[in-house]
């Protein structure tokens, strides 16, 4: 299962895994926020050469909210700032442990 990593990590040339719906949602919200489900779906479909359904985006967004990765405010979604800080801390630890020179 792919990790839900920030967009700059997902766009790295060194990572060549298949992005799941959750990864695509996180990537879309990295650049544009807040977005409704319809806006999320349109950004994902427009930005990727793959078939994905609206119900798949809705289900993944609900799971991301349940896991405190997204925050839902009315009909709009955005990344949880606490999750962003946690991911930054994790990335910094990885860099310190794997990329030491």
C-alpha cells in the first residue's frame, strides 16, 4: 500500500510506485485547497491519465477524514495541518537516518 506522502515527495523521480486514490487526493490538495469532492475529482481526472470514479474519490476522502489526514469543513476538504507537521517530522527523520553524509 503506497504511503500518503506530500506532493513534493510523490513527484520525485526516484519514486516510481503506482499512486492510489488517496495519494492523488493528497497531491491535489497540496496545490489547491480547500476543494469540494467534485473539484477534487475533476483535478484528479484532469491531472492523470487513468480511470477513476467519483464514488472512489468520495470513499477515499471519507477514509482520509477518518484517519485525520483530511479535514472536512462543510462540503470542502483540506489537508490536516497536524498531519502535515507529522509527515514533515517523519521525512526529516528519514533524511537524517538515510541521507547522512
